[in-house]
């Protein structure tokens, strides 16, 4: 079977760039992963893009999974919308957000400009590396492999997860080490030896894991009432076309899911 996620991307972007592949499927396209169990997209933050994506998903018989509605009122505050449908024996899961974590507003603007005309459009190595700074240990292995595909030594210094690689880069680019140390403090101790640097890399990873856990905890706390309400919403939307289900989900979310975090 052809990659359903790239086929969906073509449908989402028919006539206009509305979505860019990210996360696991982007890792597959960068050839640092063999497969990913679901699809993630950055979606343009406008109503037309949301409506078009919903219409494509409806044609595939998709239904909402627990999450926020695909509506810019929630998207602008970092919420994500989740769907699934069946294709033969495959369960296809699709996730959408417009404000990917750790990607600046400037980088987002550049992302949309850089991906015009690309098929399929997917985040570049550095964007994916930032998005992979999650609370999952396995993602840091992916970051390490992504870094080895980067050609800019400054990016390699920003993202490398290997003490040996960083020590080799430090020998080649001492001025870069000095200039990037404020951005990544552990670069200032590269010359102190492998053991010290590996300990610093472990501590840095734990710090990023804890930061993402804290970020996610805010959304989890804000969605507690929505989580309690979701089984009832799920029952109301069972068997409905996605456009009808969407209206029900939005109406319920307006009461039970805050658009912004406290």
C-alpha cells in the first residue's frame, strides 16, 4: 500500500498549501525511521484550511478522537485535533496543530514560504529536531540521527546528542563553540572531557523532558472537564458524518474546553 499519509497530504493541499507533514512521518521522509503509526500535520491557521481538511477527512469516513476541535480558536493556543478512520485493515490516525512546540512564530512564517510547491511538504531537519525535544526518551535518538544529516556545523552543534561528535566539531569550529555557548550552555564544557560532557548531555536531555512534561501538564489540567464530558460527546457523534459531528464537538467544547490556558 502506498503511504496513506502522503496521499492525504496531497488531498489536504489540493489547490493551496494548507498542511505540512511533521513528527513521525517527517522522520520517515528524512529516512531516520522506517515507519510511524500515525500522521501529524502543521495546519494553516485559517478557517478555510480547517474546513478543507475536515472535508477531506469526512470523505474518508473519519471520526474525532479525544482532543480539541479543528478550529482556530483552539489552534492558536497550541491545542491539537485528533481523528481516525479505517482503510482496509489499517487504522489511520491523524493529528493537527498550528503552533508546534518550540517552533517560533518567525520560523513558522518561513516554513510556509519554504514549502510552497513541494510535494510532499515536510518540516526540515532542524524544525523536526526541535519538535522531537519531547518527554519521550526515544525521540532523543531520532534527534541524534537527524543531526548527523545536517550540513551546517552550527546546527550540528545546536542539536548533536553525541559527546564524541561534539568534541570533534569543537576541534574544527572553535569560534562557533564560543558564539553558540550562550544558546547551548553545555558547549562551554566540551573541552573538559567525554565523561563530563556525557553527563551534561544526560542532564540537558532530562531538562528538556521535564520542560515538555510541564507543558503537557498545563493542557491536561485545562482539559479535565472536557475529558469527563468526552464519552457523552462521543456517543452523540457516533455514526454521524464528520461535518455534523464537528458542529456537536465545537458546541460542547465552547462550554467544557477553554480555548486558552490559565
